C-alpha cells in the first residue's frame, strides 16, 4: 500500500489498492445489544445486532444457536429515490441475495455450539449508498456481532469462558475499471467496472465467499488472480481496523 | 418556561412544560435535495426530502404540485426488535396513519400553486425511537422540505420569487401522566399516560391537526384545554428552533 | 337545538346544529350475537358484533377480554365504484386508521376485567356512504356491542351481575363549511369543509377521541372551541337515541 | 307445485319442489345505476350494478361491451365469523369461482354489440348467508343489470331502441337430501346433501351452466335427470318473479 | 367407437367420439410416492402424489385421511408465454377452481377412513397445454394416487388389507363444435366450442362432477343429454386405459 | 479425464473430475421458439425460450434487446414436497438469486445490439432436482436460447447475417467433499460439501461468474485454485456437448 511513484488514477485521489476512509461508530443505538454505524467513504450502514434467547423452531433442542441478517436500503440512500419494499409489498431479489450473503458470512466465523440456543439477528440498514454497501454491511455487522456476544457474556446469557467467535470476518469489493484492478469501488467506479467482485475473508486470511461477475466482458484467470490478491490486501487492512475499533472495550 | 420553584417531576429531570433537547442536523445526506437528522432527546428521525419535477397522474395539468410523506421505523429502533414491514409484505395500520398525518401537516403550509407541477416526497425513517416519533418527524420534515424548496429555487426549478411555504409547521406530543399534563413525552411516560395528544401547529400559532386519544380514561374539557395550552407553548418553541436551524443558509 | 329564528342554511334543510335522521335497526342479522343497521341520513353501516370465548394469544392468562373492530366499505357504497381491497390484496391506510379508531373508542367504555377472557369483534361494513361513516360506525357499533354483551349474560358466558360496559359511547363529525360550524356533515358538505373534526364522547360527556384536521386552512382556538361545543351537543343527542334504541330489550 | 297430499318433508315446512320466499328490493342504493337486495329466505345479497362508459384495454376498439361480477361475503354473514379476504391479503378459491360463474351467467344473456363499448360491474355482496348465495346472487344480479341497462337507455348512453338483454337469467340450487331431490337448499340441508347442483337457466328455458358435484356419493343418470327437472321448475318460477319485480318501471 | 362409415370431421383426423392418443408414464419422478406423466395428445401433465403421515390440524384425531390437489401451468405450456403466478404474487381464479375440482374428484373415490390419518397431495403441473388440461390432470392424478396408495401398503404405512380406493375416476371434456358434439377437445376446438363440458366419472360409471358452460349460446336438454352420452363413452375408455397402465405392478 | 489408476471415490462410481451423464432433448415443447429438457444425471430442467418482439419500457428506443430468465422448482422436484411459491404468495430469496444468475450468465454472451429490440425470456423449471439445478439450467438455457435465435433468423425477425451469440456459455458446480475436490455434485455430495462453488464459463474459456461459498470451513487460495481448474475442465466438456447437441440443425 506504499507504491510511491504510482500515478494517481482514481477520481477521489486514491491509489488502486487503497481503501476509502473507514469508520466504525460503536454503540450508535442505545438499546441494541450491539450496534455500529460503519462508513466506507460516503457509504453509511447502520448495523444493529439483536440478541435473543431461544432459536427458531426448526433448531430447537439442537443445543446450537442461530445467526441471521436482514439488509435493506432507505429510499433516499441513493442519488434518486427508490420505492420502499414495504410499500411495494415484496422484497426484491437483490435485497434477499445480500441478506443471505451477510448471514452466511457471519455464520462462517460463529461457533453455534458455543453460542448455545440463542439467536442474533443483524439488521444492516443502508442510510447512504455510495458503492460497496454489502461489503460495508458485512464488515460492520461483524463488529456489532462482537459487541452483542460481549454483551451476552457480560450479562451471563452465554458463559464468559466460551469462544463464540472463532475468527473475525470482513469484506471488500474489487473490480476492473478501464483495465485496472481497483479496491473498494465507490458508485462512480462501480457502474463503469467491467468486472465486479465481492470477497469475504476471515481475519486469518481464509476465503468465506468469492463472488465475481462479468456482465460486460468475461474475465480470464490472470485477472481473477489479480483481483483476489487485491481483495485479500483490503480485507487484511479491514480486519486490523475492526480489531482496533473493538479494542476500546464496551462501547 | 422559567417557573423557578416548580418541583422537578419527571424521570429525566425536566419540568412538565419543558421540551427534550432538540437538534437538527441539516444536510445529513449528500444527494437529497433536503435532509435533516432531527433529534428529540433519544428519538432520532432521518428526514429526506426528494424533489422531482412532475406530479402524479391524477394531478397532471392542474398547475399544482404535490407533497407527500412516508414514515417507517428501522426494526431495532425500539428496545426490542420488530419485524420489518417489507418482510411481512404489508404496511401496518400505524405506519399508514402516521405517513398520512405527516403529509397532511406539511401540505397545510405549502402553496401548491407556487410549487408548480413538482413533487416533494418526505421520507421520515425512525433510526431510534424514544417517544414522539411522529411529532419529531413532522418537525424535522418541515426543515428538510424548506431546504428542498430552497434547492429548487437555487437551481431555477421553481422561480426564485415565489413563496412556496406560507408558514412553518411543527408538532409536539402532550399527555396526562399521573394526573399532570406534560410536554414532549419520552417512551417511559408515553406508556403510562392516561391521555395522549399530538398537536400540529403552524409557526403563526394556528392548529393544523389535533389528535387526542384516551384509551384508558376519557378526559374532560378542562384537561383538553390545559393540554392544548401546553402543546402550543411547545410548538412555539419548536418553531423558533426550526427558524434558527434554517438561518444558516444552505446546509 | 332550539335557535328559533335561524336562517335555514344547509342544502338538506337542516339547521347548523341539527343531526340527520338517525335510525338503529337491531337484530338485522339472525345469528350474530349483536347486530345493528345504523343510518345517519343516507349513510348506512351494518355493525355486527361477534362474541367468542377466548382471547388472542398475547392476552391469554390475563383474565382480561379484548374488543376490536374492522371497518370496510362495499365497492358501490360511494357514488362511483371503488376497487375492493380484497382484490387489490391490501388494506388502505384510511381503512386501517378507521378500524383502529373504532376499536379504541369502544375499549374506552369496556371493563375488560368484567368481560373476562372473551373477545368481541365489531365488523362495521358501510353499505352506503354519505359522509360520517366512521362516526356512524362507532355509534352503531356501541349498540351492537351492548346487544352482544347482553347475549353473553343471558347465555351465562359472562356472569349476569357484572358491569361490562362502564358507559356508552357515540361519535359525530363537525366541520366549518363556508365559515359556519355545522354538525354531522353529509358528503356534499364534507368535501367543502375547511376544517373537519371527528369527536368521540361517552354517554357521561367525557372525550374519548378528538381528531381535528385542517388540510385547507389552519384553524384557531376559538374555532376549535365552537366545534367542540357543537360536537358534544350532537353526541349528547346520540347517546339518548342509543339509549332509547336499547330500551326495547332483546332485539 | 301443487302436489296437494305430499307429506311435508322439510325442516322449514316446504315441499321438496318449493322455493323459499323470494324478494327483490330494487333501488336499495341511491346512486348505483342498478341495485337490488335479493332475498331467498334468510339469504340476503346486495347486488349493485355499476355502469361505466368504456371497456377494459383488451376490448377497446371492438365495439363490444363487457359485463363482469365480483362476489364477496361479509365476515359475519355466516353463523360463525370468517376472516376478511382483504385482511388475509388474498381472495379465496371459492370467491373467485363464484365471481366467475356470475359473470359468465350474465354474459350469456347480454348482447355485447348492443351494449356498445360500455362496462357493467355487478357487485354481489352477501350480507347474510343461509345456503344458495351464488344462485341468489345470479338471480338478483340479473335484476340489477336490467335496471342499469334501463338507466343507460333513459340517459342515452345506450340508444333507446337497442335490445341489450336477449333473455333473462336465473339460478337455483338442487340437491339430494336423505335420498330425496329437493329445490333451493338452505344451509342445514346443504351440509347434509349427498349431491349438490347449481343450475343457471335463461328465461326461455335453456341451460347456461350446470354444475353438479358429488363429494360424498357419485350419482347416476336417473338422479341427474330428476335434479335437472326440479331445477328447471325452480328457475321458471324465478324468471316469473324477476319479471314481476321489473314490471314496476324505474325503481 | 366403431361407426365405420362416419365422415372424418375433425382437424386432427379423429371421429367425433374418439379420444386423442392417451399415454401414462408411471414413475416419472424418482422419489415421489406416485408419479405419472399423462398425455392426452399434445397435452402433457406431470402428476406427482406426495404421501405423508399425519393430516391437517382441523382433521387431527378424526381417524380419517385427507387428499388434496394443486394444479398449475408452466409459463410456456401455452403457445404464448403467461406470467408466473408466483411472480404475480397471487393465484388466479382459474387455477384455484381447477385445483379444487381435482381434489373433489379424487376424494369421491377415496375411503378416508381406510386411508387413516395420512395425507396425499397431488401436484398436477401442466408442462404443455393443448386443451383438456384439467381432465388429463384428474385422469393422471388417479393413477399417481393409486401408485402412492400401493407404496403406502408396501411400506406398511397403511395396512395391506385395506381398500383405500373404492373405485377409479377419470375425466374428459366434451363440447359442441359447429353443431356437432365432440369428445376430448384440443385447443383449436376448445376456443370454437359453443358449449363446453367437463365430466368426471367413476370406473363404475357414476357421475362425480358435471360442469357444463355455455358462454356463447345456451343449450337445451337434448344437447345436454348427447354430451353426457359422449362423455361417459370417453371416461369408460379412459378407465380401461388407467386399469391397463396400472396392471404392470410397481412402476 | 482418463486418469486410469484413480481410486473410484464417489457414491455413483464417478471419478472426482467426471461429469454425470448429460443429455439435451431439444424441441421438447411444440410451440416455444426454443426448448430443451436438460439432464445432469437425475437433475432434469425444462428450459423454454420465449422470443417476443419489443423490449421492456426502460429499454425502448435503445436499439438493444433484452434477455432475462426465471427459475423455479416444481413442488415435488425434491425428495420431500415443498410448498409452491405461488401459494405462499412470494418468491423466495434462493429463487430470485438463481433467476438473476441465469439472466446475467446468458447476457454475457449475447450481443444485444445484434439482437435488436427483441426480448428472450428463458424459463427454467426444475422437474426433478438432484443437485446442480442452477448449473444445469444455465447450460440448458444456452441451448434453448441458441434455438430461439436460430428461429428468429429463420423467420426473419432478426436479420440472418447477424451474430447474436458471441460465444456459448455453460456452468458447473464444484466442491470439496471429504477433503477432495469433485466436479458436478449430486444432492448427496452437495449436503456434505465443505465448500461449494458454481462457475460459469464461456465456450472460449473466460469466466462469467465465480461463486464460491464456505458456510462450514473457510477455504484457502490453493483450494480455490484447484476448484477453478476442475470447474474449467467441466465447462470445457459441457461446451463441447452443447455444440454437439446444436449440430443437428433445427430440432
């Protein structure tokens, strides 16, 4: 992340391998067991972790907990207003898809046995969208989840000694814009990208999810490899930022 | 509002006729034509005004504009999580009712002729709820609307000389708690109130909406009068705060 | 109601403070525990009270009963046909709002402890609409409710000695039309009213609900006071008519 | 219908081939182009005919009109309350099926060319149900349709000389109860019937629809023939009653 | 079916009283308890019988089983594509009506006592539609049901000695095309038919359901009789084909 | 694909890098512009391509065509029956996600300019599911699309000389089962896989979509590389099979 002589290529002055400014504001909500306002540049997502005792019916008696997520966007999060999904009476495909992705990503680092028969629901509401909302949501949701788990241990709902979170998890977008692989795309780059990839990686560097899409131009193995390198660089940095944010103790 | 010797009656240390701390953060969203994060104590509502040219089909050719509102609450705005209305597939009665109230309240001060065939949609999303979400929404939405109208004049969509807003509008809750009429109820008072009233008043002191409800004990005319007095005191103060917030020019 | 020399002001020949002809036809349905066809002039609402043992899940074990209401309008109740809400697949905001209002109004006079763990659902279906459908619905629903409670006592579901209804309840609309406050507005006045208010009052004269709206012109305190006076005059008269209607014993 | 010595077989004292008391109250609604409250004993259906100029998009330019129907039941039309379809958010299969049947039955006697590009919607709302609601609805809807067509001719929307209705149409239920074929079944017979048949017949005696169902015991050709004989006897009588009801001129 | 010198009247070369080629492919699905791909000429319906232990809540403890059906059509089963009902979010009236018809038809030959508290759901999905989809569905569903019942006896879920199916059941369409009664109408005849009738008949020749509709021209008793004769001829032949198809033992 | 001495590892006798038997039955539907029943072992998907002139409103006047897809599963495609999405009234997240994936995959090889303002909808209905339904759907849908494009050229809707399809596209699943990377997973392997990946590749070997998920154990870069190698081997083989299937000319 220190390629000295690289020409400044991007509209916002960043180097290709540079993240936007990332901020975590923990404890944004007074009553949620965990809550974080996460910002990736202009993208702002409010992640609330609701911890409840008990699990859905199909999981009862298993001794295992459950972690799930719901993603949504406020109507004016985007530059032009979209209709509310509650008004339309149905959730769109994109919303469903991202909610499922966030849930899977978090479950990959949760020891459901250690969690016990408890449920954590992560609500990720995009207040302002400037690209990378799903990756910001995953990255912020992990921090909210960590706070909710800490809350559960403090209050004794989960025995203090247990390791519920086996690892941390973060996500970032990468893409090829005008032939150059770039990290953490804002909206203006996102719409021009030939290839778009979202990568979810654990704190220890293992892949949880790799989703690469080439609606415009199919990509080759070399490009795929370069994008994966860039992504891992980004999630490494995000893992450090998450760790720093959580270092302060209870919010 | 300076009754020196009054016994401090309320849990949060306020006098019966005192508002919670009210804050308006204008320009909270980068791209909305008007946006305000309004706070009444712990209640936080993000109000976004979306200004678009054109009107709904049934109003075309009338030469008049349209102002409408949608109210919603994030699932974890409250102390326990509620299901999303988008997931349930239908909007609840309370949501509908409040959305309609906000729209009517704003239209009461808008000169739709002066607005011309343009539409402003006010999205009021409750990020955190601690009582009085509808009154905070109306009060904040007016500020967002004022910014959107100013934007329309700056950009020439509406001729600069026109007076689109005939007056300002604000709202506050009042109620009788343990026999005492109180102003601007937080959640803990709201649930204990025998009578609950929401009052919407213009900057010049005229009523736009009066909604008083007594699910527990019907109230008499004297109580009604005292509540109305208290409410008008509150909305006067809110009108001044709105005016100060808007004094800074464009956000 | 005895202003002798007042000029006849209204299209249908009524004085400003005069109700339309009000009729209650009890026992309109053969099998409902209580049922009333209520008419306020051309407005006709069929109110059916369904009494069932047991309460909704969230109220079980409380020892308290539950009273709720559903309001709806037949498609051709109005002068032009409206789409059915069942066909559109969702209930509109106005329908929800009125259903909730009717329920709250009735609960204000019900002693839920005395009712015991029983539920009464009031279905108020507007067969013909000529203004004031919600106030007619509340006024008629009270009579149907009284019949259902009497049925429950006759059949022993509720012990005969208990006072389930602490008071009666009735509702009326008032409004300012061409500068004059008028009582019980038919449709032609309703659409021209500058201010529109619905007031729900108990038999003993206490307010249950006050809903005043000024979409066109905000109103001042003096107008509000005059409207309240007029409304109370109307609900007093309605309370007497309810009482007379119920004097006949079982329908 | 004059079998003198026949043993009185039915619970309500009717002979097997006797209709219940049938009543048509025309002009039940003030503003509908045609409206009839039809009663077959305790079954009461409000039939409203809404005449509008123009046809659905798929029929535009054809020179032909359209006639359609919607059937529904109030929640307390039956002896125990049913949920509203508007609240459930979807129309049940039975409702759909009957709406379609009524529409088809009426279209069978309408000359859509003579109707011109106009639409008539028949709303058939069951206020009280005691068996045979769909047959009462068809029989009443025809009368409401006739009134709406007369209205259209009076007002000149349809040229006065045209014959829009080629014939009348009526419907009746027949069934086998305890081995005996009976006409026009009330609810208590309906639930015990081994075979249930609804027959729609024109004034001139031709079949429009024959729907026979044997959920319990399949039936043979002889039984089918006897049921058809009985049905035609009933619809003949209904056609005469319709004709008498319409003889009075405009309602 | 042996009218030697009859003029070949129909577009596909069939005599008026001739069925299209009928084929049953049993065991089309690997895991369903019973499954048949039934073909009536170009009409192809996949019928799957799902046998599960237990009954719906309202039938629990009755000792009786339950048989129900769901009919649906793939979007491109027809010559032009239709929207999916899942995408539209609601099931159309026609779909509901046919699902209910199939369920009733099968229940007419099932001894629910002998079935015990078990449920069989018949899914009839039209893969290609060329007229007569509902009659093919009933005819095929019976074969799938027979296989599911045989499976239940083989596996001991239902005691081997019991007679669950009291009879077989099949269905066919008949209609009057250009004045001639014809059997088993393909799409091209169906759209031109003056009268359309679907008849469901047991293997022993009793009627389960008779549904005759005359949207264009009402029909008289003589026509009705000829259509019924033709239909019974068709269902007799179908009953034999069902029996031959089932003669092979387990699929 | 001919590693002679490899130990036979899989339940169905396949080598790790071996596809199941793949079959394309073109022209399965009589009237669709393109249709294929594709089978990957026990997985059977009916792919129907509906070609219509014109494009959705938002694309009008662009000179470009549109290709989209809808995926669905019959209720008894799986070993236990699932509820229909049409009956539930909403489409699940998984269905949405796969429909979108199929659409994107096909658009990646379509020259929408060459297609002109025409639309092709690909309906992929899973008749029987044994793992890999989405990859079979993509692979089959390409063949149906190719047939629909050929139809459009034959009939002159698209000028014969244009190259609408720039390449072919196929998809396959790969996963790690018991530590071994395997190709084209049937259901029994799918549920046991630690990592599951779906890869969509063009005929010339470029990636269109890479979706790797590790709900159980995050995977490292080396595993990812091995899975990608295996996938490309599989899609190469599928591209050849598609090409052979299409070699026969019109179905």
